[in-house]
C-alpha cells in the first residue's frame, strides 16, 4: 500500500491513515468474503481513493459491539478516519472504497 504513495508529496499522516484503513478493508474481505480481492489506489492532488473489491455480494454493515469485544469496530474506525467511504455492489461482487484528503 505504502508503495502506491511513493514519489508523492502526501503528508505522512494521510499515508498512515490510508494504510490503516486499507488493512481493515482487506482483512474484512478475507474474513467475511473469503474470495480473491483486488486493491486499487487512485492518487489525486491532495488526496487518494482506495478501493477493495471481492467476489461476494454480501454488503458490509457497521456493528456496535461492546467496548471490550475483540471484533466489530473496524468500519466505525474507517468512518472516523476517512473523508468519506461507501460500497458499490453488483449481484456477483462488491467494492468497498474510501477517500482520504481532498479528492
């Protein structure tokens, strides 16, 4: 992930945020979809859009678990850290994406 930002002038905090959030989305895809995944990064002046696609049509749902639960807060964390995020879906796949910075 970090390599996608190499040679850019992005603030280190923005790169760290993108790396943390893509890690969460990839983990969700591996755990919940169990299919091949594709990660795409688009850089813009001042921001980036990162997309994680898997071959499951099951949409992600932010959960509200107890504070001591070992799982269930990833999408809530992503929501708090990124500029915006969303899901594009079809009958055969979904793409969870987020944007950081000014896109």
